[in-house]
């Protein structure tokens, strides 16, 4: 097994954009400590004309320009030949939508090679020929793949061993167990007349754990019910029954529970 740190190799026509935000806070400190590596490679270095051209007009006509397959292929082949680890990924609005499961998978590997598109995108043939996996960061269109690459890298880096000081915070945060996170509170205990929930001041760890689990379920059910299909339905219904026994719920909530938890 290699001792090399997790490595992000980014193919871009704007290498000066990196590390950018990745040079700050958790990711930046981890980069400085050598817990991960970043190499931003200028795709223009693989152009062959004196203007360092990477794009051309689309066959079939239409607006915009397309990144050339030969130039992109030379760039990805060169970084692979010198050992850039991990799958080749093209950040693309038409890719599979990024989620924490993909982030966990990529963070567990040796690294990623990320292709950042510009213009109208990249010639299809190089995506096929070099077996690029396509990943989208959401259903909207950015002007380039660099910000998407940063999002993906940041999400992976915080899962690498030693990057987040208290690993317990990773185990409890949103998506870690298929749920959104419970609400947080800090001092002052009363602010603008709003009190922190009593249970959090009780010092009773088991009750606090249970309250947080219930809040995570409630918030997930209200905001992202689709996520609950990945959490055991039996467990969630049992939790709801238990909590509603303690805190009688509204008639509407009872009705929903009865429909969802027969
Ligand atoms: C202007 S966009 C191209 C959009 C493309 N013509 C389309 O309609 O799907 C330029 C580049 O930004 C990146 N990009 C844009 N939106 C993205 C998203 N939601 N997720 C990941 N990358 C994105 C891709 O690398 C893309 O090649």
C-alpha cells in the first residue's frame, strides 16, 4: 500500500484558481500538513499551437466552443503517466449528482483526477475514450468546472484521517447516518427571549442523544423526506412512536405517522 497522501490532480485552463478557498481553514491546514496533495495542471500546456488553443467550434454549428479531445487527452494521459492516482472525473451538469456516498467512496481511494470544463464543455469522444466518470454538483450551470472541483475536493478532504480534529463530529453530521443534522445551540442560554431546549442543559447524556436523534428525524422528514428511504423505515417509525409517546404530537403529525408507520 502506498504512503502517498490522498491527491487531487486538477486539469484546468485556470490553474491559478487553485488552491483558492482550499488553502484556508481545515483543508488549507491539512494541505500545509501534507495530509493531502493538490496539483493544478494547465490544460493549455498540452496545446500544440503558439496560441495554446484548447477549444474549437462545434461540429454541426451552434453557439459557443468545445474543448478539443486531443488536447484534453494529452493532459490526462500525461498526469496519469506520471502517477496521478484515482479515477478520472469530469465535472459536468449532466453527471450523477454528488452526494455524501460518492464523497466517502472517493475519499477512501488514493485520490481523484478532475477535469474542469469551460465553454460549452468537452468533446464527447475523449470522455468515452478515457472513461471519465461524470459528476455534477447540482442542477444548475456554472461557468466552469473549477468551483465544482473545489466543492468535491473540500468534501473529500474533510473525511481524510486527521483532517477534522474530533472525528466524532463527522459521525454525527448531516448525511452521515442518512439524516440531516439536529439543531445546535450555544451561549447565551437565553437570547432575545428564546431559550435553549431544557434537555440540552440537563447534563443527561442519554436523553440528549435521544433528543438529537428525534430532531434529526423530524428535520429530515420535514425538509428531505427522500432521505428517509435510505434509513431503516422500521427504526424511524419506532423512534417516532417512542418520541410521540413522550411528547404528544399534533393531530396532523399523528395522521402522517399512522400513514407512514402502519
Ligand atoms: C458553461 S458549462 C457547460 C454547460 C453545458 N453546455 C451544458 O449545457 O450542460 C462549462 C463547464 O462548467 C462545468 N459545470 C457547469 N455546471 C456544473 C455543475 N452543475 N456541476 C459540475 N460541473 C459543472 C462543467 O465542467 C462544464 O463543462
